């Protein structure tokens, strides 16, 4: 009888090695089984915070790919008595059988299995704990010869809890989503699959929390690069080569790490106008020696190549994030598109951000607050110029008494706004005094000739009197 189907067996063990395709199929089917299966097996992998669903022994599942229906069957049988082996085999023989129609064979073999491998990698990455890496002190290597040390990344920050204007958050999330799903776009346009973000603003405005929210949103690992522990440009490139794809490379407080100041801002004693950023004097700060003496000699040119040169392409799906409290101190070469593509200003707490903080710390929605208090908060929040970190501390301190927390916050904001207003008046008064002093100096400079003429006439009168006496 003519059979219109063909079958493919995917065994757990291929010879003596584990079959990666078997593990990928198992993970891929778990995403469908958890919804449609009636009898499931549960597993939890090493270094994973999630429980994975799977097909039980000799169970079946239908799947659809590009309009083509396929059947998966999980077959488990007892293994025959083993002969002597250096590597004992499991007692059970496991495998998947894929049933497809013969006319769909080319589609399945060319695209479906690659699709399964890709989806399995995504599921594996989401199930595994995020890792936070830092470069080893002094460029040393760990026991495996890696220059990075890691710990589990457990930061709970998300875009939902981030105290920031919702419209701005939405813009950043859309940009991140477009980047993560943009492999074909970057290949088509001939660009390296990477993106740079600059987070700048006063201390305490949530720059580190933003980085954590980005990592949790995308499911990426974080590489926290400490530039002061990197000796030279070559070592910087080696660190980049040892980072994985789907990661965020962070350089915090870049204006403080090494001397990367604006080359256009020269001084009378040490002008840098017109100098190339390859100039040795543009290296790490004053008094710092070479790598042989224990200091670092990273140049601005080396950092630019790290973020936007050929070496930045030795991987894919990477995000570079720089933070600074003083964006005006950075060299314009670092700020241009291709290095820092998206500039995000982390400002003082606004009214929309304040409502998020009240919800996070007190569980209070806008409708739960007194209308008069809410109006006062809205009027004073911009004048006070308080950071989300300062406001969070006030709310944490009084979180057991929520009404008291809101009242004390309002009083603190009013007091801060009043101080700001008085300091602003003092500054204006000082500016007026400075203007008056400048005008007086100008008048003094304009009147030396009159003074000189008067002195000369006095001197002449004295000489005439001396002649009469003689």
C-alpha cells in the first residue's frame, strides 16, 4: 500500500555524544505542550529559575509550520543489556519521531529544524538566570582562562516599575524591540547588529535601574566593564572578543573612568584644540603611567574602535550603554550616531514618575489619593527638582503609614522648592551685583586720561611754586 508519509528519528544519544537537536526539540515542544498537553512531564534545568513542561513517554503532539502539519512522537524504550563501555548508557532509550508528508520534506528539512534550534535557544536563554559579568582585576584570567567573572543577575527592575515618563519609556521599549527583532534589517543594510545608548543626567535619576530594566526586558546578560582595570587598547579588544551575543556591555560614569574629555575644551596651560584623539596626551588621566607601571594607557581612539570599529563586529546582537552625570565633559567623537545612537536624558522626578513611585512603594493609585493633595504634588514636583532616589527613600521610611508618607513627601517637596526659589533669587542678586561691578570697572577704565591730566596740572603748579621760592 502506498504511504504518503516519511519519518525521521531524533535520538537522545548520537553514538556516545548527546544529540543537540534532541534537546532543542524537547525545549521547543515544551512551549506548545504547556498549553495543549493533557499529560506532561516536568523538569528544571541546572542554573534555571523556570520549570519546563515536556511530553511524557510515548505521547504525541501536532505542530504547524508555515501551514504544514507535522506530528511529533516521544518514544521511550528499554535499552538492551549493555556490553562493556567506558561511558555507561542510560537504561532507557529516548528519541523523537517526526512524521511529515513526503511532499513537504524539503520545506521541513530546510527551514523547520533551523527554526526549532533558534526557538530552543530563545527558550533556554529565558529559562536560565541572567548573569552579571565584570572584568577581572588587573586583566587576570580565571581558572578557565576567561577575563570575565560572573554572578547571577537578580535585579528586579522592570520598565513597569521604572520611575520615568511613560511616553519616554514606551519609546525606549519600542527601540529595544526593533533592535532585538532586527537581524534581517541589519543584514540587509550592511550594518553591524549592535546599538549604543547614552544615559545622562544628575545622580539618583535611575540610570542603573534603566540598565537592569533593559536586561530584564530583552533577557540579555550584562557585562559591566571597569575601564580602570584595563591596561591598554589590546586588552580592551580581548575583553570584547570574550563577550557573548545577546548581551549589554556597560561603561558607567565614563567621564570619571579615564580622561575622555571634550577635545574642544582646551585650557591656557594644556590646550587640546585641534589635537587628534590618537595623541598620547588624550590617554587616561594625569599622572597615570603606562601599563608596565600598573596604570592604564587606553586611548580615546581605542575606545572608539571598541564601540564602532571592526572589532565591535566580532559578535552580534550587542548593546553598548554608557552613563554619565556630565555629558558636556565627553568628547563629541563618542557622542555621534553609530557609537551612542540614542541619547536618554534621565531627569529629576516628574509628576508621571511620582505616580509610579507612589504605586510601587505605597500601593496607591491616582484615584486613591486626595484630589487636593494630588494637585499640590503636581504643582510643586517640578519646582522641587528631587530625584527619584530621594523620593523613594522618603516613601520607604514611612511605608507602614501610607497617609503620613504622602503628607511628609508633600512637605519635603515644598521645603525643597522654597530653598530652590531662594537660592535662585540669591543667584539673580549676585548676577546683578556682578553686572554693577563690571560697569564700575568699565567706568574706571574709561577715566584714566582725566585723572592723568589733573595729576599733570598739579605737578606743574608745584614746580612753579618751587621756582618762585628759589
